[in-house]
């Protein structure tokens, strides 16, 4: 009898996309309190560029080789001992940080969110990191109120688009910084676009913004902080400018730490670094509640994430190059089933 194998995407060493390799490993078995899923979709995000380059705080202790994959939507094909709330065939989702760019994997049953029947698996996967981050930024961290003025940096990215869509549903006024070629997209999503290459966002709103979400971190977040109104809140969520400049982790962490010193200034402004993982660790039930709320909005047609492309295992390294280059208007999603179908056609 031929042993069934499990195809995975792993990092062989920290560095460029060439460090990614697709290998066959043993098929995992669900342990107590676990389920095994056949992976239907696992989205790729810019965060995984940071993980691959050893610049992501939550995975700094990991050493290659390890398997990539921040999120997963899968169909349960094996139940471990003590699991009673799920059945074979149930579709579920989880945010795993690593380990989900695979054909099969095990997951803790207590961590799983249910995926409604009929929802597209790739679209569901696209919600897990980016849209849950956006939802929690608006409703858990900033606690936005209708009519507030919100600026989103990198508004054409996955989190940026989610912030604009969910912000519009929340009734806030929205601005978004983008490259010139993405201004039409931001306008289509209901926000006022700002071409950051030719416009100074600190001068757009003389009174200042109520909330600014900054995943770029240009100039150590100083300009974003300056663009707040008194009492406004800066939510830093990333540091892509430092990544592009290939800065080391220590200076980046020092800039993040400085955010918390700014609250001592007498201007009434606030600044904090938001991490979806830290929020989940503090409030584990919120993540599942918020993700299932997003799945319901998706099932109802109230929201729809953009999918740039559904890719196979063999296209993951190129997908990482595209992530690093920027300019994508939608999510890249690994669909293992697609890989199998392409292999069958090729054969």
C-alpha cells in the first residue's frame, strides 16, 4: 500500500523568495482535541514576506526549515479523540501564522471558526487575516463612531481595502493614501484618494484626522502622528517602508516602542501598535466572533474581498515576488486543489 504524502511549502533559510521550496512530508494525524483538514485555500499576505525575511516579531524564534501559511480554510476529514462539536465534511477556518500552505494539516478544534455553506473558500481565506485585522482596528481598537474622519495608509492593499469597505459600513468619512494608478479603486470603495507621491497627506485635513491607520511607518510614523487632531488615535499596524529599505529588526522595534512614549506628550494624541495576534491572545473569543461575523457578511453579499489570483504550489515563490513588489489590488490565494487539477491536466 502506497503511503499518502502531504505537499507543503517550506522556508529552507531566511531570505528572498528563492528560499521557498515545495516538498512532500508525512500525512499528519489528528491528536486529542484536534481535527485534520483537507486545505481548500490559504491566502498569501505581505506579513509572510516579513516571516520569510526574519522580520516578524511573532515568529522571531522560529528557525528553518518550517512551513509557511498564515491562514487556512479547510474541510474536516479526520476527528481526533474528544472532538464532538464538528463532523467530517464541516468547513472551518483558523489563523495559524505558519503551517497552512499545505494539502493537509491538523488544527485545534477549540480555535476553529465555522465557514457557512456556499461561501467561496478562497474569499473566506482572504478575510481571515486582513479583514479581521481591519474589523478589529475599527471596532475593538479605535472604537470608531459614525461621522469620524479616518485616514488609511496603503489603502489599495488587502487591509486597506477592508478598512475602506468596513469603515463605510460603520458610517465614517474615509481618506486613503495610494499610488496614482490606484486612486480610482479607492474612490470606488467610497473613500477620498490621496496620491502620496504628489500630495502631502498632513495638509489634506487642516483640523486633523480622528483615526489614522498606518502600515507603512514612513519617517518612524512621525508624519502620521502630526496629521492627527488633538485627542486623535494613530494605530500602527506595520512597517513596510523599513522592510523595503532593508532595515534591521532592532531599529524597527525602537520606532514601535517610541509610539508609546508619545502618549506622554501634552497634545492629547494617542498612538499604539496593533497586532491581531496580541489581540487574540488577550481576547481569544473576540477573534472567532469577529471572523464569523465577517463570514456572515460575505454569505449575505454585504462584503466581497478581491482575489487577484488563485495559485498552485508551483507558483508560490513567484507570488512572494509579486507581494514584495507591491501594487496588487487583491489577494493571492493558494488552492491545493487547483494544483492537483493542473498536475492531472499536465499528465
